[in-house]
């Protein structure tokens, strides 16, 4: 790796500060008013003025500190392929959980990750509503409030609490609903909390046993995925594929194969 990649703790420190500033802006804008609501991919995919303003602030803060870096953000796009060798690409979700943000449900977060040579090396997820912060740097573990994370100790699928999420497009939701209907009798219960980044943090700290979802973008996965993997979880796709838009499965080793095989059987990464 390059000299930039070796500086992962500095990258994490910057991400943490930028995320804290962004969370303060998101909280302030919600308190003042949520009036400017747009639509994104479908009418149910709500995005607020805050989403855009927070991402602009994040981009400005990152590029002020590191003007030669590249950025991929949910709202304004950017570099869609990994940066040139040794350079840093930041992957940003300004408010993951915008519907929760709109409704005032306390599950929405700023997610910022640093990637070098195609590999995520630092990540922070900051819950705007509660102030909880999860962090990870490659090779340094995953942490929350000074406590190192190691995931769930559950070993039986029937006693497993499963988090997931649903797409905005109706056709994909229908497929995901069929998968859940068949999975539900085999597990303890299902949770759908509305923020992929926070779901990945929850599975990292063991407040959820496992998490899977189809349709995640890079900004949904980057920081939370590193936090989960640095907590010792397996973060994969199905059938040997890497985690990505087709499916992300994050689970402790004792549960991963059990849930993986059921999800394969249910064609969880299939459909529209």
C-alpha cells in the first residue's frame, strides 16, 4: 500500500470530525424546519434540503483538509471508480435514513469512509439523533464510545434476530417481501430500522445478530461494512461473491453459513 494508506488513523480522525460537524448541521436543519422535499428514484424515496446541504458541507470540509482527494457522494455523485493508485477516495452518505429523518425516528446517520486502492481503510457512522458514533480503521478494530466491538455470540438460526431493509422500487420490494415471508418462520424475528449504515453498526456491536439487504449502494456499505468486518464479522455477498448491490450479508462466522444457505435457497439476491 501507499504512504497514504498507512495513515489510516489520520484519515479516521478527519472523517470523525467532518461527520460530527455534518451531524450538527443535519440536526440544526431538522429543528429549524423540513419544508423542501424532493423525490429521487420514486415518490417514496424522500430527500430533503438537508441531505444536499450536509453533503456539500462534507465535501467542502474534506477537500479543504485534503484537496487532492476524490469523493463519491450520494447526492452529488463524483468519482464512480476507485481513485488512482495510492490516492484516497471518500465515500459519503450525508444522511442515511432520510425517511426516518423526515419522520423524526431516531435512526439516521452521517456515514463517511476513506478508500485507498479500492479498499475501505477508515470509516465512521454518526447517529445524528442520538450522538452515538461507531468507528473503524483497517487493522485497528471497530469501536463505539471506547468499547471494542465483536458482534453477536448467537449460534442458532432459530434464535437469530435479523435486520434487513427494503428498496424503494415496488417490484424489488415485492421480491424482498417474498424472501422475508419465507425467512421469518426460521428466525427469532426481523427488524427493519431504515438505515443500512446503522444496521451494520448494530450487527458489529451485537445488538442485532445478522444483517442482509439487496440493493445497497457504495455509500450505504462503505463505512458500516468496514465497521462490521473490523468487529470480526463476515461481510459478503452470496455464493462467493463480494458484498455489493446484489446482496450484502454481515454475520458472525457461527451464523454466516446458516443464513447464507437459506438466503441462497430463497433467491435473496435475485429478482428485479
